[in-house]
């Protein structure tokens, strides 16, 4: 009698509400987490049988089989979607231009005047950076749009904010008291002028 001829029975009976809860929990996960969860439930309730788990829970048996293999080997499988898809960032596609942008932004950078953070602020806008890179000989195919350039500057650690000059502290009560005290002293020290009539 082969595996497909054996009756598909699970040894720990689950109520329909428990099965629905497990399905809901699995639907909230993605990737390796979901495969690991489905594999654990297949081992716990279906003796590690992907076909039985598919029948009971309605999950894909191939996904469960991959999860069981990951559980057994301890290696995580990378899907083609994660490994091959997605567009590379502009800095990765054009590293020379990104390096030139970093040097340009560094030349226009200024540290926070209060020295409370290590962030560098720059007056260099994305459009000005694009113009400067064009002047350095980079072509349109190597340069991104202004919005992508702004994101690239942010990723390099330069925040596109105005450089704020150090502002004086607000008036304090102690300052008023000191000024009033000085004014009193200066009034006492002034000689009285008498009028000659």
C-alpha cells in the first residue's frame, strides 16, 4: 500500500474554528516565516505530511515541503522573487557618479550649529547637484531624476534642510533681574544735575 493509498487522517483532531485560526495566522505571514509556521503545524497535527496538511489546512503542499526541508536542514531558501527582482538603487548602478555626488555634497556640508547631532546639513539642492554633475561630464543616462537625487543625498547622510544660524537664548527671568539691578546701580551713580538760576 503506497502513501497515496493510505487514508489521510490526522492524529490530533482540530475543531473547524481552530483550523480557521491557524489559516488566519498563516495568512498574516509571508516568506520564510510563513513556511516555518506551516511546517510546524504540519509536524504537530499532520505527522509532517505535506499532502495531509494541504488537505486539512488548505495550504500548498509544495510550500509546506519547502518549509519542512528548511526546518530539517536549518537553511533558508531564497525565492526567485527575492533573489532576482527589484531595481538596484542609483548609487549601485552608477557608483562613480554617486562618489562624485558624495564629494560635491561634502563640499557644501555644514554640521549642526548646536553640535547636538552628527548630521551634516547641506544647502545643495537636488537640482543644483544634478547641474554640478552634468558640468563634471556625467550624461543624462547616468543621472537620476531630481526626486531620486534628493533620496540619494538623504541616503548619503546629507539632509536637505536650510542651515539655521545659532539663535540666542530666550529671555529668562534671571536676565531681567540682572538688567534691572544694573539699571538701578547706574541711576545711583549718575550725579544730579542742578540748574543754575
